[in-house]
C-alpha cells in the first residue's frame, strides 16, 4: 500500500510539473490566504502583547484616580462652589479608609516654561510623586536609583529622567550625577527609567518624556502659573494588597470621592484589571474578524483548486479509461487526483508561510506596528490549507472515479 501511495505521489508531482504555470496560478489563492492569516494573526498577537505590557505597567492591582481639569473659568467657579478638587486631603482620607491598601502616591504635574540644557524636542513634563510610585507602576531603572522617602522629606533638588527626556536633554551618554534646570531650579539627576510602553488612548502621561521629582519638591520648589484651572493634584495612584478585589476597592474610592467632592464629577477612576479583561475581549474579537476576512482567501483558493482539478479530469478522461481498463480501481483514481489537489494546497501553504513572514515584517517596518508570528498561527494556517486541499479535492476525485471506462476510452 505504501508503495502504491509513493508511486501516486511521484505521478502527481510529474503531472503538476508538466503544467507548472497552471499549478502555480492554482496555488496562488492558498498562498495569499495562508500569508494573510499569518499576517493578520501576527498583527493581533503584537497588538495584544503591547496592550498587556502597557496594562502591566499600569498594574493589575492598581486603582488610578485622575482629576478632570476645568475647561474655562465659569466651569471652575461652578466646581469650586461644591468641591475643592483633588487634594492631599483626599489622599489622607483614602489612606485611612481603603481596606487592603498597600501603598499610595499623589501625582502633581507641571509644564515648565524653561528647561536647561535646551531639549531637542518639546519640554519634558515635570511630575511630583512619592517613592511608592515606582513600585505601583513597576518602574525599572537603567541607571542610578529612584526617589527615596528622605528625598521627599527634605524636598531634595533631585530628579529621575524618563528615557526620552534623558536623550533630549543630556544625549546618549551616562546621565546620573549631571544637572538639569527646570524653570529656576537646578535638579541633580539620580536615575534614568527604562523605556516605557506608550498608549496615547489611556490618558496617562508618557513617562518616557517626564522628569520625576519628590512630591514635596514639586509642591514647594515649583510654582505653576498656568495651574489655576487644575486641581492641587493631577491624580492619586493606589496599589492594593495581593488578593484584594480591585473592582470593589474602586467602588469604595469612587464613593468616598463622590462624598468629599459633593458629586462634582471632577475626577475619574481607572481599574487596570477591568481594562485588562476588556482589552482581551476586544483583541479576541478583532483577531476573529481579521482571521475570518483572511480565511475568505483560503475559500477562494479552495474553489480554484476544485475548478482546476475538474478541468484536469476532463482533459485526462481517456487516461482514466486506460487506467481503469488495465485494472485500476475507483479508490486508485480517487487517490491519484486527491493527492494532486493536496500537493497544490500544501505547496501553496509552504509558500504562504514565507509570504506571511514577509507580510508581517513589511507591516512592522512600514506602519510601525509590532507584529509577532507565533508557531500556533503558522500551524493553524498551514493545517487549514492542507484541509482545504482535501475538502475541495474530494468532489473532482470522486467524479473522476465514477467515469465509465468504456465511455472514457472513446473520449477524444
């Protein structure tokens, strides 16, 4: 039996080689179908990993509170009649009333008018934070150290630079120990952050372009003349203990702030854990849609295979009659044409894998999107291509096997 199959495979290869151009054109639907599936799955996997990395930076055990700046004087006056905005008092209240709270850090930002050395791009944003901020957001340093409680207590003139801010101000060399001047205050650089994932839709500041200083330093050494429309704090970041329910904690945070702010709706609460689940669902739907669209190419390729194999059956009707006359059985005829259709789809699948890798690289290079070609996406695409060859090759093969040998021998 194995010798019969081996002989059929050799004969199928010879038949396809005899019609090289037609075989190649027949396989093109499978080639682009497999390439599209791999490319679409690579986009989905890359987007999913970037999103998960960003949400991991936010921290799945975190609850993030952000103030909502007033858009004009009238809105500010209406708010101030009922709410003082987000303040240090809120930090103390939350710290005393949130069960399962592990650490907390207020956040206060400033857009400096002058920075020395002069940056190569826009001025970095200065943000005052507590030392807990690094743990809350899983920050890693590539140089030096982070801010300490002693720095905060002493309102020390020190700072930690984001990666983009460091390059813009001090170039690519070591930065620790050097000085930068923000408005009228000189700050000694004590550390540089590892490059962070950026998601512009999140509303969070890009930490790559920031200068982090102790919170008390930002309060007592810097005055923001453009701050009158904004609250005392720009945000409060909370990290919960392991096992704490972040969604329930967020409800408590919202209720407390609604009470102290008298329902002024001047803040928002973000739960990265809920955001993570939502992101996973969105990415799953997005991946399914892209794969469904790409699978249409495989369907078209399968129809092309069926069409060409049916034409081949008509062309080789006399050959089928001769083979039946010298003893070939119906299963032998089915196997012969089925092997040819499978070889077309498998060959197209192999070429499609190459196209898929090239497409993923091209998308990453031209669009700047991160793409990841996974082993599972390659196996799924190739497996579907092989199954397509079998499914769409069965009907022509069965039709060939049912041809009457006498009629086939008379066929011209």
